[in-house]
C-alpha cells in the first residue's frame, strides 16, 4: 500500500539563501578585466596583480567598492593596557600581515586603521585577513582573542585584548 502525499503540507515556505553578500560577485567578469582603482586584474577566474596583460574591460573590484562605500567585511578591535604600551610594535605586525596578504590575495586588504580613545579599530576588505590578524596577535602576544561571524558568514568581528 502506497501512502498518498498529505494535502495539508505548507507550500508557502520561504527559502533562505545560504550566504548573501552584496559585494560577492554573482558571475564571472569577462577576461581580462582591470580594476580602475587599484590595478588588480581579473584573469583565469580570480583577481591577481598580474602585469602586462592586454586589458579589454574595466571595472571596480569588490575590495575597492568596499573601501569607497566604507563597508568592511572584517573588523578587528585591539585593546588593553599592553596594547597601549606596545602600540607601535603591534601595529607594525598588523601592517606586515596586511602587506603580506594583499600581495598574495588582492581582495584581502586593510581598508582603514582608526585610533579611538581606548582601542584601535582595523577594517578589512575580507574575512580571512581579519582572522589572520587576530591569530597573529594571539600567537605573538597571547592575550584574549575571540572572533564572531555574522549569521550569513559574510562579516567577521575579531577582538584581541591584553590588559598587562
């Protein structure tokens, strides 16, 4: 005996997207495409710093869009008494990680470094660089390190704190 499908099942359910990020590219750019802001080139399905290619198309890359619209994907908060005493050394480490990541991955950049009263806020164009900065601080200087992704996993907030 085969059971019939129930007729009282709801058919009006809302299907949620797995991840919604307005800066995530929905399709592929035509190749090669040059970012008019930073000079990154979209080639072979990814953004690179490749030079010398014959450029046929121009656009603004997602990282430059985030910078111009002041909408970071990652936020790193650095605070505590230890940070105040070793500010230059710690910010030098952060800049070195930022430079290293930007050289490898053009879409992972430090957008802004904002000094507030009791902490420093670092805004990044990608979630991976924000997490790497937090991990490097925790590895190098110990302290309390935590991170939290947004519901869609398109944004991350990293907090590093060391009081003494």
